């Protein structure tokens, strides 16, 4: 599902115009991104949490040049679904 399809689906379900839904979705994404940049997590009860995963510094290989490179420590955004969310998705039969 694309963002446009998501906006359309929410608009049909709620009766709110697409422009308002789109602006709200953009604001949600901006706030979530800003919160993660500050090192905090976003918890949505019964849905899941957006958080940061820490990756320690490690050595890697550049196979093309046959050299060792250092991959610095870094954080990556992550989503951890809530138990309720996982249970509901597991019961779905995909066509």
C-alpha cells in the first residue's frame, strides 16, 4: 500500500477529506522522525514502537579491493510490533 492509497483508505473510513488526512500523516511522520533523531522512542499502544537500534563498531570487508574497512557505530530506525498486532497479523491468510 502506498501513502496515497493509505490516505484514500483512511478518508473513506473516516469521512475526513484527503488533504487533512495527508497533512496529518505527514505531521505524524515528521514528529516520529524528529523524536527518533533526539534518541527517544515513539510508543503506540496496541500497535507497536518506533525505536533506534544500536550497532557497535565492527570490521567489514571490501571484497572488490580485498581490504578491511571499519564500519563505525551507528543507529538504525526500527519498528517493534505490539503483541496484539502480531497476533492479528499471524491469523491472516494471504491470497
